[in-house]
C-alpha cells in the first residue's frame, strides 16, 4: 500500500481571473493537499459524465458541491471511492500526493477515505454491531477489546441519539431514512477518516434528524478531517458551514466561492450561473480569499 504519511496541508491561495471570479476549483498550496483532482474525465458504460473536473481540498477544509440532478456530483463521489463501474479516462485523483487511479475501494477506505451513500443499501443477516467492529478493525489495523469498542460506540450513538437496540438490527434492513443516515455518520465517527465524501446526506431527513446528523458531522470536523459535502439544497448548510462552495453543471465545476454562494443559489436557482457575468460572485470569492 502507498505511504500516506504526509504532513497536513496548510494555507491556500485561489487564482482570480478578470472580473473577480475564482477559476473553477483551482487552488495552490505550499504542501500537498489531502485531495487534488486534476482535469478528471470519467465515463460510465462508454458515456462521458465528468468532463474535466479539477478540485483541491486541504486539511481541515469543508467544501460543498452543489448542482442539479444529473450534473455529475454522485459520479464524482463514486469515482473518488473507486467504484469499478466508473472509468477514469483522463486526469488524476491524488490523495496526499498518491495517485488513486489503480487503488481498489477497500484500500482507499483503509487509507482514510470515507463515502456516506445517498441511498445506503440493506444487508440482511449482518448486524450493525458486528459490521462496525469489523470495519473499525480493518481501518485501524488493530482490534479493540469488546469493552473499549462498546464504550466508544455508545459515546458516538448518544451524540446521534441512537438507541441501544439499534446494534442488534441488520444493516439498514427496515430502517427509516433518518436511521440510515445516522448509521452512515456513526460509521464515519468510528472509522475516523481523513477525507469524508458525504453524498446528499440531507436527503430523506426531517428537520430534527437533519439537525442531529449535522451535529454529528460538526463534532468531527477540524484539522484532522476534510469534508466534501454534496447536496442539491442549501438546507443542510444552515447547520454545516463550508469554507468553499462549488457548482457543478454538465460534468464540470463551473463556479466556486464562499459560503454566501449557497444562499445565492437557494434564492436564484442554477440558471444564472452560466448566464451572468462573473462579477455576481465577487463578494463570495472575496470572503473566501480573506486572511
């Protein structure tokens, strides 16, 4: 397995083009970022979905990726995790400076990448408790004692307002939407990834469940965790504040800015992104660039 012991990335400087718009997702750092996607092209069954995506995420940053259904957001998430159906035809994905292209999904997970699914699947016959203990052992490379595991597990479950009988149930079998998303965040809290890709974690959640799940995510964010939060709507961003917001259209990231960009998208939709001059996002970009 590649060596992932690089120092944490620090600092960034965005490139600006005339009119104030930051070039889509291009950042520069003096050290290696957690994630660097360079001119990524991805096809599914010979149909090109991603058409030149570039994105840099440094240590501890939270990025939101927004866009219409079918714009390529979930394709990017599956590609980052190594789904074999998604073929990289050009470009690179670098995780801590190492090229992930040939790395299988399980190796990416062990290296510290986590994907929370938009539609988690049920696995009848496998209990939540057994699954989580096996996953933690695979990620950390050592097995906790039952007492240690249960102590840590219950601490995280309490944060997510999950009952003890949840552990004996089969994974996502008969779960509500809120229960499925809570389990995704519970896994994340135990696996302690360095890069979390959250694919529409807000879908299917009522307002109370959304607040609880967002609180669980916020409890983990910090210098040891970078997040790519994929969503259609600004709603979850009322509770999780990203430093950067990106807009994807037709397989490309066409605009990037600060957190205010999400509010503008909520108010105006997506059409204006490609129809109006770059100056409309000057304020968002200026804040993102502020020291």
